[in-house]
C-alpha cells in the first residue's frame, strides 16, 4: 500500500530528516544568492528561440499544400509549442523568473499557449500538486481522476479501459489539463458550488474558444488557398506538443520508484519532511542537454519538486548536490532514459487495469507502489565500510533476491 510513515520507509530518524532539510535549504540559498545576468540571458534567449520557431513555422505553412513544407511547418510549430509550454509557460508560471521584476516573464502576467487558463493551472498544479505531491485523495495528478496508477485506488470495472483512456489523454492532453480544475467528480456527485463551477466553465470555455480560433480559424485563413493544409498542420503541431508533454509528465510521476503517499500526518509535515516526500515521489529522465531543454528541464523532476520556483537552467548543477545527499543518506535517486521511464509508466497503467487478484506482487512491494511495510526499517552503519545502510541498499537487495527467485522459478 502507499507510504504512510515516510521516515520509517526512508530508514531515517527525525534528526536525519531535519539534517537533510538543512542541507537542501543551503542549496536553495546558494542558488538564490547567485541568480543573475546569465540566468536572465537564458530565459530571454529561450523566448527569442521560441518566437523565431513559431514565426518560421507559420511562414512556411503558407506553402503547406506542398507536402515537404507541410511537414516542416508542422514540425517547427510543434517544436515551438513544446518550448512555450515546457520551458516557458510551465516555469514562468512557477515564479522562477519573478526575481527579475520583468513583467514579460512574471508569473502574474504569463498566459500560455494552452487550453488551460493559467489561473486555473496555478491552483491545480503550483499549489495542490506541488504541496500535496502524490498524496492519494489530495493530489489530482495521481491518475488525473481517470487512470488507476496505484493499488491503493480501488479497482472498478471502469479501469479495464486504462490503456484506452491514457491514449486519449495523451492525444488531447491540453484539454485533459484544462478540465482538471473543474473537479467533474464533485460536480457529478452534486458536491460542488454551482455558481463557482459555472464561472470556471465559462473561463475554460473562453480559453478553449480563443485557442481554437487562433489555431484553426485565424492562422489557416491567413494562408489563403492553403487554409485546409495549414489547419491540419496546426492540429498536428498541437498533437506533437500534447504527446510530448504527456510523456515527460508521466515519466516524472508514474515510473517505478515514484512513490505514492497517504494523508497520514501531512497536516503536521515539516519543511524537511516535505523535501523528503518530493525526493521519494519524483523521477528523473536521463539524456543530456538537449533532452533537458526540450523537457523544460523537467528531466530533473526531483530537483524541480524540491525547488519549483528556482530557475530551471540551474537544475543540472543542483542535481549534482542532490545526488550527493542521496548517497550520503542512502536514499534512492530514481532516473532513467525517457523510453524506459515511459514504458514503465504504461506498464503500470496496463497492469492496474486488472483487479489486484491477478497481479503477482504484494501491494507493499510492487514496482509501482511501495510502503514502509515492504522496505521500512532503521538506518544502520556498516561496520566494514562506515557507510549508512538504508532505503537504497534495501531496494537493491530486494531486487537481487527477486532476480534470484525468478531464475529459480520461484514466486
């Protein structure tokens, strides 16, 4: 089942957790004190690149009736939409650049190229998701109210469609995010404030209407006789962005090792305990500088969840220090190639479309859901090496035992 005692699961004492928190606070202070012109130059250059790609893509689409130009235009536009959503919109609205006091890149003013109104997203994502990350019943990003991604979610016949639902969610991801703030589950049960729901519906409808008018009416019309091919190219660009965004987000939250938590003790959670939960509940993507940029530096999802309002271009250097802390406290640092992480996410979604009785692993030690009953314990110091032996060591030893049992044909 999901983790209810995070300190026990992590093999850390209360003093250990608070010490870890102080070291992470020190990383924050160092980055805040060193923010400056190179960071400002990075975000301004990113804006120039994104706008250049969009302008180029829309210009090329004037010739979109020719197949090569259609492909080039859709690709350039899709690339620009990825950068605008991931490296710009997502990070600007987190307040990562508010310290510059530049209205153009201030979280209050940015409205992104997406069907979800920025004000709605900042509530569901910045506040609910980042404060209550992976806490069942509090973080709507755990399955997006649609998918079963942990055994703690009671199985229902509806879950047989897990794979189909996720395929549709990936294709239409911006709309899935747009309706998230509406809390349709509460609406269906009559537990909502109807006046508030109507206001939210109006705001979502207005934003979707503007996006549809821009991409599927105005810009196609500007290309004259090429309007039909431009419209399909614009639609393709949006699908490219949706699929990529879905993959990046799922790789950060649903592969093996990205743990889920219960509501227990969350109201009394200290800053250090919140840090620890972010480290255990997030997963990174390996791949290098190009991957980092194209994911909006969410390839460093662990670092982003620790410091969501620090400039994204600094996550790579933060990651070096976070990995050192994981080694020091014998904590896992979950990372892997995008293809591997995304496969694991889909594998979980496929497995959990079935009732628990058809699944092999116990709910406390399944790849997609662990608990303190599966890996809990007290950290000890290895007398031979002087190194701490805790959660990361326990997980490695468990994998070794499972491997041996598989070789011997044992369950």
